[in-house]
């Protein structure tokens, strides 16, 4: 079911740090803007005591919460009017977030030297911040699972998520649309977590450390609509057409981590390492696009669930996906996945191939396809909500730029291109593709030798290859697949059924 509330709730706090800026800001103006913006989104911004003197506003017992409910509390805070027309905000050491629902415990923000400077920017307010350290520290409990009807034991979960040497900015820019921007840079991002679930007989711990974090997030809200007016698919479609959008870019350096699990059935101890990478997400009325690259990764498991250590390594990895969002005329779509030099250690191979009948070369996999299609994701969500007939995507083209795999000494490659006629109510393809395979016979013989493939199954696979492929060299096969008008399918010039 379409739930717009969860989509719009996240930026609500952002509105708190907004407002129309003056040429020269004062601490009282910034504090009043917080109160006004909070009221707009149903939050009460209060302080137990306020004292303004000499351009310095001292606040104690600050609370930011929905009416009648607990929310964020800050022990104390000062807002200082600077000579350059900016305001410096220095929060106290005790910042807490109240728990609600079935969970109990505490969530706190600990910091070292957090300072925020508020200044005018393009008719709105911008917030620049720095801190030696920012940590979110949580210690919570919630009901676990009961398998016999008795009272469920409590699950405990605790941890720290932190940033070191943090800097960044938050901005609220008004115009034809309102753009909320958040930039974060940190020398290091780390976490340390633990959990204990008695009902599942499972204890887990995890650590991670990532260098050189750099993230930028923009949220665009149409100036013609209230944030909380977006409640239905139709509202969402209107908002998208008027400029609603999200974009995120992120970069990071090398990352390391560990994970341990104590469990009588699935004990586990992992170490992980990855090279630097970057990624991006864009969502608006035109497209939904995800891109991600990682230089390398390595996962090593100590003996536990497996009787021997298992080590998995990979070279560069690339992932990308592009889809239209509300395209009634054909728009671009694409999918990319590349996995290079994927390998497993010899100790793990020994479980399946102790005699070395198979080649243990590192594997490569590549999928790169693209084309054009109509697609209305919002219309599909609306149909699910109302029970109406959903708009069906209608592909117009498919380009197979690369489809390849190199594994166990065998290799497959394919390229091709197709167009589609949707006039009959379903896509009718027209085009051709080529498929080349090398090392298939050697691979089949190796699988038989290991016992992973039976002789009769191997014979069936070889017969299928013989029907659809022709020899092109030593242990090499090729096939050309053509789809012509009237759904006539030719394989190597021969019509199907053959």
C-alpha cells in the first residue's frame, strides 16, 4: 500500500532549521525561526529558561518534540550574535532522543566541540558546522520472539555510530522550488554494535571503520505544496511534476570491519575489507537512477559454521540501474553489473573439488543492457492502492552491450539488439543476438569428475548445445539468434521448432 507519510516524515526536522534570513542575523531571530518552523510541522520548540543579554541567548532545558510527547532534549545551548551578521550556536554536552513504542532505553548524541554557524544564504539560512567528534550512542531493549506462548525475553541492542573530524553544512534555499541541502565530510566513520537475543540463542557483535567519508544530499520540495499535503499517489504525482526530487552522492576511502555471531547452529566470525568507492542516487519525475563502484572487497570467515576458513576476494565492482518514473513516452532504462576477479581460497575449493578437476581461475561477470520503455511507477502504486488496472510498461528497444561470464575455465559472451512492437498488446521483438561459448566441454567433464554433475545430465546438456549452437573452434561454440516479423525465430539460420 502506498504510504506517503513515511516518505515525508524524514525531512520534517529539516524545516526546523529554516526560515527567511535577514541581512544581519541575531540570536533571538534564529531562536524564533526555530519556534515558528517547528509549529509549521507540529513540533513544539521550547526552553525551560531563556536569558538574552549582550547578543548572547542562553537556553536551558531545550525540548523539540510533538505536542504532549517526548522528543529531542538538549541540556543547554548558547546562541551568540557575531559582528559579521552570523550567529554561532553551541549546544551543551547532553543531547538525548526519547524512545517510543515497544522499545525502551536511551539514544544520545555525544560530541566534542560541536559548533554551528548560522548565516544568510540566497534568501534563506545556511548552517555550517564542525566537530572533533560526533557519536550516536544507543542502548535499547525490546521484546523478542516467544515460541511457546510464554512471555518473550527481552532483546538488548547497544552500540555507537561515530564521525571523527566532521565538517559540513545545511542549507535551505527558496525559489521556484525549495531545496534543502546537507553536506557531510569526516576523516573517519565508525561503528561498534552488539546484540543479545535469548529467544534465538544468538549474540552478535560488529565493528566497522571507514576513511574519508564525503556525502552530499539534496531534497527539493515544490514551493506550491505543503510537505504534509503529499498523502496519496495523485498528490505524489503532482509533487513530482512540480519539482519534487532527491539526489545523493557519496564517496569513501578504504573500509574494514568485523562481525561475530554466537549461535549453536550458525556460529560465525567474519573480517571484511573494501577499497574506496563512490555512489549516487537520483529520484525525480524523470528517472530513478542508482550508481555504485567499489575498488575491491575481501571477506574472510574463520572456521565455525564451515569446517575450514573461507576467503572471498574481488577486484573492481560496478553497479548501475536506471528506470523511468512517469514516462508515458519511451524513456531510457539500463542495468549494469560488473564483477571482476572474483575468487575463493583453495581450502574452500577442496570441499567440492579436492582433486583439482576444475579450473579455479578468478571469475568475471558482466551484464550491460539498456534501451527505451514507457514506465509509470506512480501509476502502478496508485493502481495497487485502488485496485484498478495498472499501467503496463511497454519496452521499445533492448541493447545487449555485454553479457559475459568467465568461470571455471569456461567463457560465455553475448551481444545483440532488439526492438519491440507493442501494437498487439504485448511486446513483439525484432532483432538478433549472438552467443559464443568456449571451454564448455572441459567444464562439463570437470563437473562429472567432481560428482557435481551426473553423466546422464551432462549428456542432456551436450545435446541441447548441439541443437542450438555450432562449432567455431577447439571446444568453442557459437549461435546466432534472429527474431523476424511474425515472431519467426531462427537459430543459426534454421527456424524453430528445429
